[in-house]
C-alpha cells in the first residue's frame, strides 16, 4: 500500500488531507496512526527547548488516529531551523495489532500561522496595525 497527502506545504491553519490506499491484510485493517517525526531537544542552561520537528530523525509524536483510510487534519509546525520541514509516518494496524510502518516519501513544510498571535501582541501592547 501507499499513503499520500494532498499538498506539500501550508501553515498550522491549513487542513491537510491524507489518504492511505491499497493496504491489505487477511485479518483486515483496524486503524491508522499518523506521526510527526521530530527531534526532542534537551535541557540546556536550565531551559527546556521544545520539540523541533525535522525530516531526519526517527522519534514519532502521534498527531492523529483514525479507523478511516482518508482523513483531514491540521499539522504542527515544522522545524524553523530546517525551513519548517515535517516528515510524516503512518502505522497501519490490523485487528490483531500487527503493524506496518510507512513513511511518506515527501517532506511537508508547515509554517506557524501567526496572524492571531500578532494581533494578540498588538492588543496587549495597546497598538493597532
């Protein structure tokens, strides 16, 4: 089987559609779990650096779970140090828990949608656009 996405870039407010097709199992497909591949940063000088999503690491953070072969979802932002790249992988599970892992062959660019963040900052500062 294979999994695809309808676009390769967007923002955290973009609805991405994923479709997994031609997956077969004699026991039947039970569900699909989507993961954002990321690099988990560590403590440095008493500060914790949050997850930085990259296309080159293998730690997966679950971002969606469904029994449907096609799903629409919002994605977290990608790594700002790597042009906001986000690699997606999918676990396809049968009714007995056997899993097949599939990594989408493209890297998705997901930028932060910061329009509302800017508006909130301007409101708090008593300024307008």
